[in-house]
C-alpha cells in the first residue's frame, strides 16, 4: 500500500511539473457549473462566496469576501488532480454535506470555527481529494447542492466603495493588497516548499497567510483571516497579536499529511486602520514569511 501511495505521489509531482500552464479545466468547470480563475502553477480556483448569509459579529456585518468565502482549487492534470478547499456551512448544512462528500470520495480534513460569537454560527469544513478532476468536481457539486451556496449571477461586480483609507493600511503593512468587493485582502506566501501527500502546493491552494480588512463602525476597520505557521512560530505570533489587542480565535490544522506540519491561526480585531494594520505586521514579522 505504501509503495502505491508513493508511486501516485510521484506521478502527481511529474504531471504537475509537465502541465503547469494552459491546462484544460473545462470539464471541471462544466461539472461544477462555475467558471474558475486560472492561476500560476497550473491551478484553477473557484470562489463560492456565501452572499446568501447575513452573519454579524458585535454589530458588524461580515462581508462574504471578508470571512464567508467558500473556495476550492485544483492542480495537477484533469486525469490526475489534487483538490483542496474550504466550505462555509451553516450548522444545519454541516452533517448532510459531510455525508455527501464522503459518499463522493472526497476527504474531510478539518471542521472548525474561524471567529467567536458570530450570529448565526457558521462552520468551516476543509476538504481534499485526488483523482479524476471532473469526478472530484461532480462530487463537490452534489455536496454544494445540499447548501444554499449561490450560483454565479453573471451580473457585473459592483464598483468597490471603500469606507476606509486603503493606503494607510498598505503603508503600515508594507504590502499592496487586492480588492474583493468592499474588502481589502492580503495574501503572503510562506518561503518553504510545502507538500501535501508528496505533492508541492502552490500558495493558491491555501498555504499563504491571509489578512482581510472591512469597514467597521465610526471609521474603524475589522480584520480577520489566518496566519499559516510552523510550530515554533505559533506562540510568538500569539504574543505579538495579543500585545496589540488582537483576539486569537482558533488554532488548528487544515490538512492531514502536510510537510512541514502547518498550524492555522485565526484572529479578530477592530480599531483604527493604521493601528490594526500595524498589529498585523507585528504578527507577520514573527514568521519566516516576513522575508518574502
């Protein structure tokens, strides 16, 4: 059995190196009924924001790109692919979706919270799979059908109208973010070679530090996301964030066979944009990703 697993992992490494550009993922898009975004490294990623949910935390409505963004990504080739993703689920959706995922041959690798005290409560279910990409996509499609996850509307995206000064945050972090609706997002890759099941992962597969900002009340901003950490970084980052008034809300794994072993730390903070961004930089500075 161990020999077969190694051989399959080696095959995945070979085919992902051979087909990193212009991979035809049309069968996956057809099976999911969604259009994905082609990313470097032969990755296609699908965002599935839970815009149907009205989730609030301490008077702040959580925008879908801020904290309610289901996603899934594929890499490798259509015939030998790796799938990874994270599904945002209500409590009533959780058990039916888990059963459907297992029935379709997908793996559940983590189930947990990201923030604390949100109403209604939502759960985050991390998933993985290997094999024929279209079959994996069909299994995911069937699981999503048990939720109220919206299908793409086809309507053009609204022009972002940030209620805070983006430049203040970018200057404090020393990085340039991207906009997803009215949310400012930062993705900071780790410097290490990260593998799952023997296959090297692109940062687009969820291995980068994610920091999001949205408008709060009275000119303040809220922040959430996750720090992707090695074991010896965990408590350094906790200390850095807590010293800046940021709440640490969850610490857990996302994968089952990652190398090096990674820990994902979720957080929550509200305050003046420059102060909150400086707190995020203090956390990043305690990681090897600060050198990226």
